[in-house]
């Protein structure tokens, strides 16, 4: 059975620029025989990603239907100590 999945969010802590990310994302999709119909935009300095993610976390639609996988920044700090 084939399923469709809708993505609506942000890629966080990415160490690649937009074009590099898209190339890697496309390669990963194609390696699994999947496709993507949608758009992507680079996030600029003007966008406060923390505020945008907080909006998603408190939005009733995302609470009901969304899944969140956010990096745990505390773990990275503990490992570096």
C-alpha cells in the first residue's frame, strides 16, 4: 500500500546551505523511490525560528496531527563539557 505524508515545518541545525540540503534531500527521496511535491524556502536571519517552532507547538492543528522531533540542545552542551 502506498501512503502520502505531508511535511510542514522547518529543518533545524542543518549544516548545509539551501541548495546543498535540497540536493541531499532529493537524493535521499529518490534512493527510497519517493518523490516530493511542495516548496522549500531558505530561512533568513529575519525569521525567528524559535518563535515559529513555538507557534507550531502551541497550534491545536499540530497538537492533534503533528509529530515533533526537536534536537535536545542540552545533550550537546553536556557532551562538550
